[in-house]
C-alpha cells in the first residue's frame, strides 16, 4: 500500500530556509526592543510585500455591492463566519434593498432570514436599529466619515474602518482579532487595546497601504498564522517574524494546518482564485467557500 501523500504548501508561497528563519527569529528575540524604528518599518513593509504575493486576491470576505450592504453584513458577522453571512445576505438584500425598507420591515420576517447566523433576535434588532438611525440622521444614506459612522448603533472603529476602506476607498486599519495577534507576533506593537495597536501600526505604513494591509493580515491569520497552532513551517514571512517557532516548523506538519483555499485538497479552488475568479463567481461555480 502507498504511504499517504504528504500535504504540500501552495506552489506560489515564498519558501523560507528553516535555518534562516530560526536564526532571524533568535536574533530578533535577542535584540527585541533594540530594533530601530527604521529597521522595524523596513521589515514591516517587506512583510506586507510578501503577503501581497501570497494573497493577491485578498479582498473583504463579506460579499457586498454598496456601503449599506457592507455595513449590515459586517454587523451580522459578529460571532459567526463571513461565509455564513454571505449565505444569507443575498436574500436579505433582495427583500430589503436599502436602509428604509430594512427599518420598516416586519421583524419576524427579518429574523427568519438571519436565523442561520445564530443570535438571530439580537442581530435582527441590531440591523433594524442601525437602518432606522441611518434613515433618521443621514437621510437614508450611509455616511462616509468615521466620526459619523461610529454614532450608529453597533458600529465601532473596527466596523467603521471596514466600511470606509472597502466601500468608500478611505484608508483605514481594521484591527480585529487576527490583525491584533499578528501585529504583536510581528513585533509591530505590544499593545492589546485595538486603538493603540492601530496607532502603532499606522506609523509603519503609508495610509494608502492601510486597507490592503488589513485584508492581508486577516487572510494570513485565517489561513496560516492561527491563534493556536500557526503553520510556521510553511509561512512565507518566517524569516521576518520574531515569533517563528510559535507553531510547528516542520513543513509537512505545518502544511496540514493550512486552511481555506490553502487547505490540502483544495488546490483547484486556489488555482481559480489565482486566475482571478471572484468569490461570487466561485460560488456560482458551485464552490462552498468554507474552510
Ligand atoms: S506563522 Fe509563525 S512565522 Fe508565520 S507569521 Fe505566524 S508566528 Fe510568524
């Protein structure tokens, strides 16, 4: 009988010599705080460049066609996956195409649509209150300024930055759980408070790079640099990361930990992303875009 095939990392990922990664991590841990601001900035930008090559298709994983849709989808995504949210929003937005129709909708009908997301009563209340406030205070149009967005119920800086960056083209750093964890692992910030992490990381990058960087960190956090067992042995930024070794460094063992389109057995999906197929097109092709 043939031995089981050893999973391999996707071919386009930068391969890092383990000895180089080990030496780099040891050196950075040793020098740690002594890294000069300029050296940290250069290393941060190199990491961003490598992640851009690893995730050339990184866009918001929530499907949307307008600021209203992205705002509602982002609020619905609390405590569930983007994939699950994407499975209910087409029906929701077909029934309620703008804030006014959602605000005036029958509560039980909205609950029925968002039920698969869990916490459906609270989520229905949240999006209807949000829609009502947009109608009352902004004449039914989602505002395009951070200071206005954070006045909406259930909208904090993170959600506001997601909407600004992705639906309005205004640069924003979206510090969610993945972003915060990776910023600390990369040595870009020592803070736990998302607002302080945002401030530290903002100093390392030009504003024009903020939105794409935010997407790439979320992609990297979900696929490779997991909170529990990061796949260090197949990580394309292993030689730039002081936390190399937080997870398995053996390439075969690490490759088993890859998720989403990098997961072993989903090579065709990765090829399709690399060829430029969008998430919506892939769903039409029959792909379930879950891990
Ligand atoms: S997977 Fe490992 S090497 Fe890569 S960024 Fe995360 S901690 Fe660093």
